C-alpha cells in the first residue's frame, strides 16, 4: 500500500495572504511527507466570476511559485495547473449530468456570491462545486485539506461520488473513491486587519485588510500601523469584545512559534504602541524566507515551466486513468 493521497488547490485570484498560508498551505507543508500530494492551481475556478485575461496566466504562475516558496517539496508533491489537465473539465461535464440541480442551489457559497453578482451570475459559478468534485475524484484522493468554508463542497463531492458508485458501480468495484474531508482547525483562522470579526479575504476591497505573502517590509509596517485595535490597555486572548486583539495576538503567537501561554504572559502588560512593532518585526521575519525563495523560483528562467510540465505529466497519468474508468462505467464507446 502506498501513502494516502492528498489533493488540494488554491484559486489564482490575486496573491496569497497570511490567512491562506496559515489556514491552508502551512498545514499542507507540515504533513506532506506522510502523503502522496497533488497541489493544483485551480485556474478554471478563477473564471467563475469576471476575471482579467491579462493577468490570469501570471497569477497562476505566481501561486505555483508560492507553493514552492512556502515549502512544498517536490519529493512528496506534484504541483500542476488545473487547466493543463483537460480531464478536469471533462469529468466535470460527466458529473454535471448526474448531479441534481437542487444540490447546487443549496450551496451557501453560491448563494453568497450570487447575491453580490446580481443578474450577471454565470452557470459556471453555480457549477463550481462540481468542477471541484472532479478535481478531487480524478485523483482518488483520500484526504482533502481545506478551510471550514469549503466543508459543504466536500460533502457534495462525497455525495456525487456515492451517487456515481450507486448508479454505475458494482458493490465490489466502486467507480470513484469517496474522499475524507480534512477540515483545518479554527486555530489558524486569520481575521481581517480592518475588522476582527471578518475572515482575512482576497475579495475584501481594502488591501489594508490583509497582508500578502509578497508584501515588502515597508508595506507590512504600514498595514500593521493602520490596523484596527481598541482603546483598552493590556492585551489578552479570547475576549469576545476584543476580536482584533485576539486576532493580532494569535498571529504573533503562530508566527513567533511560541505557546499561547507564553504570548499571553508576555503581552499582558503591553499597550498597542509596544505590541505593534513587535508584531511587525515578527511578520517581516516570518515572510522573509518565503519571499527570498519566491524570487529565486521566478527569476530562474525555465525552472517553474519545467516543474509545471512535469506536474502536468504526472497529474495527467492519474487523471486520465480515472476519467477512462468513469467513461467505461457510463457506457461510452472507446475511440479506436
Ligand atoms: N474551492 C476551493 C477554495 O476556494 C478551491 C478548490 C478548487 C479546491 N478545487 C479544489 C480545494 C479541490 C480542494 C480541492 O478554497
């Protein structure tokens, strides 16, 4: 038996921020040696809302480079671009035809995003979770590490796989592997710098609300200087009236690698004027090696291209085999 297989992905919409890193990618890195990993950049998902063709390719490469910069190790992982492996689109179509419409209409993320889009909402946005199911099921993934917000999409993926198996498989020969969700603990939930009750998000209109992994030090200084705090002296975790305080202490704790108790004791007597420079230095120091590695990766001509070419080949071999299995089960003729 080989190692259990992991699949996950990030959309190439803007740069990764601290929330993406601490909530997802750092966990992929920490566990990677125990699994056979597939990490994709889900560019087909990025066009489910209006996008800019002038930046899509560049943003896609930036995310792949950031995977490497954050410590994804090619000895344990395959890094690839979703649109480079056509089986993703093709399986999504097959799954579309067995997924009841009302399963998709129930999706919370669709309902939330659709409200924001008004009349212009695309069929693709509704169909987004079926494409995500295809991403996962093509690789016979055992585990799918994602944030809490993706839980409903993973349950849908399981329901789709079970339905395919029920309708087209045999008891002793399921067509698709039913994956286990691996929802990340709330501990690493990083909140917005401008509102401690909202998640740090790529789609927040204010760049001051998030720290991008590629923000230069002066930008980090500025954002932490301007971030929302409160007028209370003395800093403490877990006060429901002080969400910003809890978030900033949590960030400091994770990035400085200390225990919660140590941070609580160190920061209890501090005011914001003393804490903010400490947090700033810690964030800058934590991001420095990631930024250095990122620039090495993107500046070495051909390096990333080679990785993505190899990634596509490895991914395609697995994905095409699954696609064929599904097409056989559904009764398609094989091209001669
Ligand atoms: N929907 C995921 C998100 O926004 C991204 C994603 C697409 C994904 N396909 C996936 C995550 C497959 C895990 C597995 O975070």
